[in-house]
C-alpha cells in the first residue's frame, strides 16, 4: 500500500528521533518516497546525514539554503505529499500545530499540507498528561489529524508511564491501514444528518437542544477519508468540515432537514441519521418578536415534526443501508431494539446519558451497536473520532 506514496516525515527534538531512522528505512523498503523535514531542535538528536542517506533525499530544515539561497517551498511540499507523518512529535510542536505558530519549516509545511497528517507524540509522562498537551491533541483530532497514541513504558527520564513514541512497525502499520481504508468506501455515496434543529417561536427565539454535531461531523470525516462521497445535512452548529469530499448543506428546522434528506436519499448508498431532530415545533411562528409587556403568560402549542429516519427507512431499497442513533435513559437496549425495528434501520448506535463523558457536547462517547440480526456489541469510552471509525467500520461491513 505504501508503494509510490509520497510521505513527508517531520522530525522534532525528542530522544525518540533515533526511531525515525527505522521509520525511513521501512518506508523506503516498501517503495515510498520520503522527504524529511526536521526542526532545528531535531538536528540535536539525529544528524541530517543519517536521514538523507536513508531517505535518499536532501533533508529540509530551513526556509532557504544558506549555501546558495535556494528557497524550500513548503507549499509545493504540502501539495506533493500523500501523507505527512510527524514522528516524534514533541509537546512544543504539537502546541504550535494546534495554534498555527508557523515559525519553522515543519509547521509551515504542516499548514500547507492537504494530505492526511499523522502525529506520533513522544514526551515525558507528566508533559503528556498535562491538560495543555491533551487539549492541543484534542484540537488536532478535531482538525481531522490522526494521533498515534504513545505507549506506556520506561521513558528517557527513567520514569515509567505513558509518553513513549509508538514503535516504528506499529506506526508504519497505521499508515498502511489508512491507505487500505482510503479505498473501502470509494464510489459510495453516504448521507449524514448532524446537529440539532431549531424550531422557531418568533424571529429571535427557538426551541433547540444540546446537540453539538460533533459525532455527525466526525462520521462525515471518517466516511470521506475512506473514499466515500459524503453529503452532510447539518443543523445549526459551530463546526467546520475539513475533507474536500464532504458536501455540506446547512439547515435550521426539522422540516428543512426532512426536505433535503428525502430529496437526496434515493441517490445514496447509505444514510447515517445522527441529528438530534426536534420532535415538536410550535404550531404558530410569530412574525414579530413576542413582547413580554404585551402578552403576559403565554402557551406554546406544539405539533409533531416528521420523523426523517422513519421516512428514509420506508423509502429504503434492498441495496441501501440506514443507520440511526438512540439515546435512552432506561431499558436502553430494549428501547433501541424496538426503534431499530420500527424505523427499519440496519443498525442502531445506542448511547446512554448516564455514562460519564458520553453523549451531547462531550468529545468522548460510549456506544453499543445493535444490528438487525440481533448482534449487540459494546464499545468502551473513546474519542468521538474513534467512535466514528467503529461506526463506519460497521457500515462498511454491511455495504461492501
Ligand atoms: O425516536 P428518536 O428520536 O429517539 O430516534 C432517534 C433516531 O431517529 C436518530 O437516528 C435520529 O437522527 C432520528 N430521527 C430523525 N427524525 C426525527 C426524529 C429522530 O431522523 N424527527
């Protein structure tokens, strides 16, 4: 899978930089073309001579060559690459990446890179556990970067804990898996609904809910990374999409979401209905802002919205897959199974609000996937990006 792939290897100032030599050797052996970009601190740990010999390419470190003034174009490099791997990635580099501090060639290359980026952190256990580092890593994940978690073990400080850069063969495997995965959903069209809906009361007020859209947006990114053409129907959220294969359609109300979903569904291979659609809307929408002084006590009369999931479940053809979500507070599995049947889903993703860190607004989620064959699989608490991968793997299993 790595044959003829163009890989930028970013190396930063960590003792684990010696492992970069093994990474280059393995990449080159597998037929990849490797361009090393090293930070000034990285050169204190491993020499450019070693790296250029192994990669068969001059190593880039500065914006231009001191010898002849040749400009190293980070833009060209970013466009050339099929993947960028930063291994080892120090806390400083991770912080700069998370905040766009483009003061060296590695960070400018990262910012110019349109290809997937893999980050393999390496640092002392306390630095890794620090909320600053964790928050920066979360930011990188939210931008669609792939974090290769460090393992636990003895560190350069002789302390034992989590912070050791993952071994080169594991890192290479992650890259290979990614390139295999990139084709799994190619030529497939996936429709995803995400976020809350807002149901207008008057021009300035609405009925909404706490859904952040993070789960649906993560699903869209993962499907696109696996080669699918994704249409994301998004309720009002403050998130952005990153992958070029995601077409985003913004809607506000359940009715608007319904109209888009039923229009687009016949063209798609699969739909994942992740949106927290309001079940009711006010029957009347006031044309002018409702004034407290004028009205005193008021009653809102609510009427039911259309169930998008049930509608698509009914429209579903033999070769189409529909997956939905359930959020239950009691008898969760039984209710989810009932919902799976009633809405004609192929599988349902259950999350319970009672689990710490799961559900609305959080970056983590804990789910159970139940399919129509009755197979029930529990997953541990994970980052929403990783949960998205589990869900999309289930979809892939049924779709291809
Ligand atoms: O019935 P309930 O709202 O619990 O069902 C949740 C599932 O149905 C989710 O997949 C959600 O996106 C979908 N749904 C929908 N349209 C509605 C209500 C729920 O698509 N009006």
